């Protein structure tokens, strides 16, 4: 899986958020974490660590959100 939208994850002070995900979304996050680890040469991260960078990337590329 070349060209993932996320790059290496940066360490930052976390803020705890609790949420429920549908099973298929969690399974996809697990697979994405493995692919990201393989692509970046980092150890695979837990799926929970992907949520924030994915949301950040989504908001950064949402043109309507930027205009607002």
C-alpha cells in the first residue's frame, strides 16, 4: 500500500477522548497501522494513535472547512 496519506507520527502531549468505533472501522485502522509501519519503517502503532492524525489530515484538506 504505497502513498498513504499519513506520514510518520509525531509525539505530542495527548488529550484523552473516549469513543466507540464500528468493528469494521477498527479492523481497517489495525490494517492501516500495519501498512503505515511498513511504509515508514516505524513499528506499527496502535489504532488509537491513528485517529488524531487522520482527523487532522481530513480537516486540513477539507476546502469548505478552510473557507469557514
